[in-house]
C-alpha cells in the first residue's frame, strides 16, 4: 500500500489555549478529527456522504504522545496517515507539527464502521476502498 496521508493546516485559536497560551491537551483529539475528516475529503469522499449512506465511524481507540506544546497563534499542520487497508475498522497515525516542522505530538486512532440504525459493525464502504486503491 502506498503512503496515503494528508496534511491539514490551521492556526491555533485563543479559545483552544490555557492561561499560559498553550493548547489545552484535551483539544488534540479535535485536531485529529479534523485531520481524519479532511483526509477522507482529500481522497474524494466526505464524512457527510458516509453518514447519508447510513454508516458512522466511532473512535474505539485513541493514544497520544505529547512532545512539545502548540501555542496560541501558531500555524500547525495535522498529518494524517492511513495505517492499513480498512476492513470493518480503519486506523490512522498522526503527527502534529509546528511551522518549524517540529513534531508537537504523535497519535494513533482506530475507528469502526458501524451501521447507524443497528449499531452493528459493517465493512468499509466500497467507494472508500475504490478511492484508496487508486
């Protein structure tokens, strides 16, 4: 499998920081979600389309290793990389970098494709499989 990653950049907003101007640690999972949503969009499919097909993707595992703080007004890049060909689950590795290219944190998530009505696991949508195989 070729490297399937996408970089998404944003500027840290004041509301995401504590009194010291450091990004609050609990905001990093939201950054990871942005990375996943934009990764999916970058391959040609949206989370909104997936939900319209009756499939949702709850996170079942999350790990984060904090290296350096992100600060107010920093431009950060969320690098989201697909770990393996999806099945009923999909796994991503992440790096969040500052403007200097320094790694601020690394992370890993696992999500499961679930039928929105029955809450039963389902296979990865065919359209996603086709798009990542291109």
